[in-house]
C-alpha cells in the first residue's frame, strides 16, 4: 500500500483514539507507572497532533523512494523520532504544557507508556486494520 496524506491522517487518528486510549487507560488509572494521572492522555494527544505534521514530512519524503512505499523499518525510525520530539517538548525543554510540573514526570514511565502505545498501534496497523478494513490498503490508508 502507498498511503496518501489523508490516509495517513485518518489511520493515525483512528489508531491513537482507539488503541492508544485503551493502552493508556492502565497508566491513567495508576495500574502501571507511579500513580494515577491524566498526563498520559496529554502525551497521547501531543503524539497525535504533532504526528499530523510529521505525516506531511513523511509523505513528502516517501515520494522520493522509487516504489513510493514506506517500509516497516522506517516506521520504527519514525516512532523513535516522534518520542524524542515529544520528550524534548514535555520534559527536557518544557514548551508543551502538561498537568504537572515537568520534573515530576518520570522518564521511565514516559518511555514505557510511549513504547507500549506505539508497539500496540504498530501491531494493529500491520494486522487488525488489514482484516477489519479490507479496502483500507487499496485506498491509500483511508478507511472512511
């Protein structure tokens, strides 16, 4: 499948608003991590919002590839780049607001949360999306 920009946006928002929220719930309720806090939904929101911008860059770069495809290895690198950006914005530099002081957000919890969410979204995009939305692959990632 060669995803279109609109298809990338639809897929990102669908997966983060379903799988991302479900995976974030144990963190928000305090079952995983240092305690109950809504900061994980904030992190998920930043990944979704800034991801729309990153998708424009990914779509542009993808057009330089001979097959115009985006292999799974590139998705791995994109996931790493996105957490570096969100980490800098939330914890290191602090230009992205969160509901607690940036010093109180444990780095380990942030990395574990993002890693689990990203892995779940990646697995669902590579498997369940292809089963539930049969035409998704043939319409450039658009599911609507």
